[in-house]
C-alpha cells in the first residue's frame, strides 16, 4: 500500500503501512522512498521511470545506492560544496597566515601584525565596496588592485616606515595564498615607498624632569609605577616590554644589576643580559621597592613574582599593554605632555650622546648590533651641538694666530 501527497501540500495522508512516495512536478524522477518503509517489487522504479528487477539496486534522487537514511547522509557528503573563504576572504587569509606564524613569532609580534592586518582588511573592504578593486581575495589580487591598495594606505597619512611594514604584511599574506605579484612589483620598482629623513624623537631634559616630578605628585600606586617606569626606561634604556614582563628576582640591589630576561627577539636573536644600574637610577629603585612592599602588604600579599604587579580579582599578574597604557594616560592628563612608553629609551641614549659619550658606546649600552640602528631610529649627534663643538675647536686652534685678513 502507498501513501501519496503533493509536495506543495503540507499534510501527509496516511492510508496504511507500506511504501511512501512523494510526487513533485508529476515526474517519476522526483520520487524517493521514505526510510523504514517496505518496498514491494512493483514500487521499485529507476530515476528514468523504468521498473527494476527484484534483485536490482535502485538509485535515489541524491545519486547514491538505496534510499535509506545512511545513503542520504552519504549523498550529502558527496554533494558537499568546496570550501570557500566566505564573505571576507582577506580576513580568512590573514588569520591563516597568523596561525602558521605562531611557531616562529612571539605573542606581542603576532598581536601587532594582527592589528595592522585588521586595519588593512577594513581598507580593502572599503575599496571593494566602492568598486575600486575587483576582489577581496589576496590570491587573486592583480597589479591594479595592489596599486589601489597602496595608494589607499598612502592617502591615509601613514608614515613611510609604517607604510613599509604594511606592505610587508600584505606581501606575507599574499605569499600564503600563492600570489607573488607584490614581490615582483617591489623588485621591479613599480611601487616605491620612499623614506622620511628626520631626527629620532627624544624628550628634552626639562620635559623629562617634569614627567618625573608630576608622576610623584599623582600619588598612589599609579604614580609609583609611572615614576619607576620612566626612570628605568630612560636610564637603563629598556624597551617597555622588557620592564613590563620583568620579575622581582631580576632586580639585584646587592650587586646593583638588572637582568633583562625577556629581550626583543627572545629565543632567536635576542640575548638576555645583566645591565649595571647607574647611580642616578638607584634612588628611584629603592623608592619604588618600598612602595611596592607597602602596596602588597596593604592587600595581605606576602610577595609577588612580577616586578610591577597588577593586582585584580584574578590574582597577581604582570601588567598588560592595556594596563600600562591606562597608567600612561593618567600621567598625560596630569602633565599635559603626550608620550609613548617607547619614547624614553631613545631619550636616554640622546642624553648620553649630547653629554659627550661616543655613538659607539651609546649603541653598545642600548644593545644594538650596529651604530646604524642607533643613529637611524634612536639618537644621533645634534646639528646645533656639532656646529658649536666645531666652532670651539676652531677657536682653540687659532686662538694664538693673528686675525685672518687683519691689517
């Protein structure tokens, strides 16, 4: 016995047990058997409408042998569409690149690259929405698409060094997708980033002293952290992450050394080192360690592993970048001087250089492999000081000589 219904009607009329068939568009090729129903020989029909022999195997509409539930699942597997990169192919591509880079890059580097690539994805989405580029898939970027993306980056006022980093990130993502057009364009000079020749930024001595003073006026734990961080980053020329991730055991006040346990490039080219603490820094260190002890004691904490502990309901941890940024913004609001934590490292180098320390010695103290890095990104001889010193040298040379051209 059979039960039939029109595929356009919702109710299914049941007349009894047996085979169930559904007719759609009155075509035999659209009939399929319902799982669990008995199939008499006369109901065994091929997709072409021919009756099958008792021992023959029928093919259901999904194109797999039989008509049961398992065969339908197999049919769905056979009909599965190829994987795509979805509505946002560039986002999928850069996330795949970052996943593959986890074994060779530090978390901070991955976070920085993710921020840059997220910015690029918004630019690319905007260009595609306006019809300026033909695709958002980096595997299909043409030279015209790459030029438009480059011009969009440049039109947003991005500095040359940052623009060069963005192109490098874009190049890595395109390589991940098997597209090397950007490599070829850079090699052939079709895209030229250029360079900005300007002196590295550093604080004048007066502003540095102002920040140290006002950080002490803020008071509380935030003021202690600001004052200590400014002194350490300036006089030891540390990177912010090297201080933020430091442990209390890295500070040895018996030998007056600081151990840089988390240098830039740790595990690859970075080298952990003990740095001697200069005399000018010692009072700031002792002041901070006393404030740190009081801060922990007030919260009934015997001791903590981080040199600069961040205490919350989750326990005691190292400060995050966001936590360090919150402390910085409070000092900026109080002092009216805008800065980044990384500005104090070149400021310390510039102070030493202006005082007559050679560039070679300043470069070594900043743990650079070459003085070129120091002069390009951190500190260099100031033109006004250079002219003044040359003038003094001339005065010493010709102090006993008669005036040139005197009658």
